[in-house]
C-alpha cells in the first residue's frame, strides 16, 4: 500500500477555494475582532493547551484513571469555532474536544457564573470521575452535556450526535429561536451512515447545523486515505447542495473566519455547512495508544504534522497586527513542546490558577454513592 | 370525533382509536410534533396520521427522508429542546435501521444525564405476523428493546387500549416503543364504543380478558385473540382458562400474573416472537421467581420457531403458534 506523506496543510490552504458562502467583500470576520478579542483568543488557546498538558501529567503521576483523548495541536479549532457563537447557541463536542465544554461562552467572563458554558471545575470533576460532574460520573470522558448550557450529550457512537443536533435546532426554530448548532466530528466518522442521514435531513429543511470536521489525518490507527475517497472531506457538501468550507485548523483566525461565514449563513435561514479544519493529531488516539501510534506513524510524519503549533501561529498574527510585542510573545512559550517538556512557567499564571482551581473543585467532590448506579433509568414523574 | 366513527355503528376500530389519540394529544399539547416517512402528505402508509398535517401544519407533522436513524436522532434532539415527539416507523421491522439511535442515544439519555433530560418520545409502528407480510413486514422485535434499560415497551390489543395507551405514552416523560398490531387495524370484530371523554390506560397494568381457574394463558398483541379462541375450545372440554393481556411489557404488571397463578397454579405464555431470548422466556423466568411454590406444572411457552417469518401461508402458519397448539399444550398442562 502506498501511503501519501502526512503533512499538515500550509497556512491558508483553503483560502483559494471557492465556496458558495464565501463573503463578497474582502473583509474577513476576523478583521472585525478587537485587540482584546484577539488576545483573549490567545489566552483561550493557552487554557486549552494547559488543560491537556496538565491532565497528561496528572495521569502519568497516577492521579487519574480512564483514557485521555488529547486535543493537543487541535486547540485552534475549538477556540476559533466557539469564539463567535452566542451563549444561546448549541454545541455538540466529542472525545477530542474536551476543552470545548468550558471554552463555550468563555468570552462572557471566565468567572461569570451565568455564562452558558460549563465551569472548568465541572469538567475536571468529570475527568476525575466525581459526583460534581454534570453527568455524575455515569458515562466517561466527554460524554457529558447540559440542557441549560446548551451542550448536546454525546455517546461513543461517532457522528451519532449530528441528528440530535439537528433536532435540537429544529425545536429551537419551532420555538422562534435563532440558535445555530456546531457539531464536532473527526474525519473518520464521516464514513458513518448517520453522518449522511443527518446532514441530508438538515439540508432539506435548511436547519442551522454546522458540521465541523476535525481532519487530523488519523482515525485511531487508520490514515485518512483509507477512510475517505476524496482529498477533502468538505467536498461531500456538494452532494447536499450546501457550502463546504476548508479552514487551516492550525490558525485560530482562519477557523474563526470560516465558521463565522457558516454561522451567518445558518442564522440567515440558508441552512447547514460543513467546515473541514485540517490539522494533525499530536499523540495516539488515546493515551493508551501512544506507544503503538509511535509505530504506525513515522517520526518524520509526526514532527512535520506538529510543526505548525496553533499557539505559535496565533502569536505571529498578533505580532503582525501590533497587538503583541515580540518580547511579550516570547514570555510564555507553551508551543512546540511535548506535554512533558512544558512547565507551569510556559503558561500565563491566571491560566494555570484557573485550571488548578478546577482540579481543586474536582478533588473536593466525592465519588458518586453506589446506589446512584440504579437511579435515573426512568423518570418516574412528569 | 365524527371522522373516527364507523359509518354503520358508533364503534371505533383500532386504527381510528390510534388516530384520535394522536390527534387529541396534538390538540392539547402545542409542543408536540410528529415525524415519519410519508406521514404528512400521504397520511401514513396505513393512514394512522391521515389529516394531521392539514390540521396542524407541515412544521408539526413532518415528512421525513427515508432514514430511521435521522427520525430517531432528530426526535431525541427535539425532546432535548423540550418537544414531545411521535415518531412513526413505517413498519416496525424498519426500526433496526435506527437501532443505535434508540438503544444508545434515546434509551440512555435520562440515565446518562443523571435525570437532567427527559425524552418525551414515542416510537410507534405496525407490527406482527399472521398476515403474509413475509420477513420484513411481520416482525415482533420487542425483545430487543425490553433489554435496553430506559425504554418502555407497549403492545395494545384493543381499540380502547390502543387509544388509552397511546395517550399515556405521549404524556410519559420516558421513551416508549409502541407496537401496533396491523392485523387489528381495521378488524371490525374488535371495534368498540370508546368514551367521549379524555382517558388514558396507565402503562404497566395488565388486563384479564377472561377469568378462569384451571390455567393462566399470558399473552399480548394478536396472540391474545388466539388465547381467547383456545379458551373457548377448552371450555367445551370443561376447562376454565384465564387469559391475561399484558398490554405493557416494560413496566411489567407482575402482580396480576402472580395473583392469577395463585388461583390457577398453571401458566402458559403464548408469543409470536421467536423462542430464544424472546420475551416469553423472560416471562417464564419471572413466573419461576415469583410463583414457583404455587405451580402444579412447569410454566411453558409457545412461540414462533426460531425462524424468520416466511411469506407463503403454509410456511407462515407452520412456524407460528396456532390456536390448536395452544389448546393441546394447555390440555397437557392442566392434566399434568
């Protein structure tokens, strides 16, 4: 079998593609972001990275059970796609999107108790399998959600949340709302029948369903060319008559631009889009797979795949825009490092303390009492 | 109501009972929607939803693409968004195409969310053999869903129950898999007068269709009528047989089963689904757990053979339990 070289796309690889939803003017949505917005997005990238790094270290110290599905090197997709949403919009994250739960509506204030995203403490309580988790530790890892915070609860069946996401915005539309939903999916899950079935339905009814495809080149141990017959997953959109956009998943502002085009399209009642974000999975499928992943992927491919760190790319943009000095950009160097090579000094102190408080919340939360195992199978009253 | 009445009598058949239940619930609950293949413009393959789209609009009665996974998944999402959903499977056989969405998404939603999210979803569709429907228009696959914790499973056998159970299901905050017996849809023999006023049949309550002292026949769906026919024949031989119609499998009315067996000391389960790991097997196990000391004979089951449902009449009859099979097995148990 011939395998093609697995390199990440060069910056702006999607920019030359024509899409129905491409704005007519040359002003990109990200051009309208304030300096404060741009610096906030960098800080959110640090937070997503620190969450990941810290959990990897906690696991290695034996303080965690369960599998970690690292979002390392893919943080720009989460931050860039979530930044422009309203709090009342819905999201539907999967296993590699753990930071999405607390990054949703983070713009409304990191310590704002009313924001429509989970607290980092709730997410840590879930990771630590404690009763403080929104799901009270009933299903593992990313299988949490919140009706009130507008986060769809996923299962292990990939692409299975897309019809649920379509249904929740259908209900919102019937109630007179204007919410959109972002569903997150790996490129591997686009082979599932339900991916097609759900997007087909959403396209027929022009529902505001935005399907983010995080194309990190690997579905567990299978390379993308054995999962998908086309060069780009986004071209599948043509079959539904909807826009298929391609973003540089390493560039938080390019992700923001493409997702905001899709969001505006959806909010205007024009229906779904697929936004493919090209990226590269930094580690194994889960941490249990790290050793084997080092065998089924060559060292050169991994190095090349991780050569464009989203934090570094964001900093280059901010320096070019004049929002960050070169000296400030070098102050916290979390980029281009393996989790174990980083220290807390590589991150802004408020990011470190935010996560640390989340862990404190988790550790203070007791495990769920045993009898809860048999509870909530049915709801007994209306 | 006028539209649901039989033109000659004031009796309502099974299909119209279902139709009026859905219509009335749509009328009283503005947050209820209906999803399914061909349910709007056409009014459903069997006509259960006829007239509903004209009455409630295309936004509340939606014709869905041929995708059971999308129908069920969208139902879950709409319920997450606060809606009550009636989702039609054109034939209950097609439910397998939406299986993952039912057993992993819908059934577990309340459990996974520690009670945060209720799933007000009823998945209903025509079911059952004895009609020459062949492999994919004859199934009773209720056992799949009885074994998925979080789902209620209902099988009405009369127009009164069809309406009352449907209304109860649509008001229940849990997902319900609702088996409609298509052979009963237009059967005039069982059409009956229904109350003018609103009523429900609570889930989890069995009905005793015939009282007896010598043996308890336990069944649901169209096998109830086979049991009643068998009971008549046995009566001619001097045996009094009790017939229980379970109506609801999950939750199961164990008390009615136990009380009956205390009286008759013998039990036979009759079920058109295949034998191995079918719900009949579950019932026999429950009877052993609940009533062993009251039994004077082994509790038995009569089921379909472990085969698909074949098309040709002779083949179908051969693999399905028949009235004469019930009579002979009942006789053997009573004389045990």
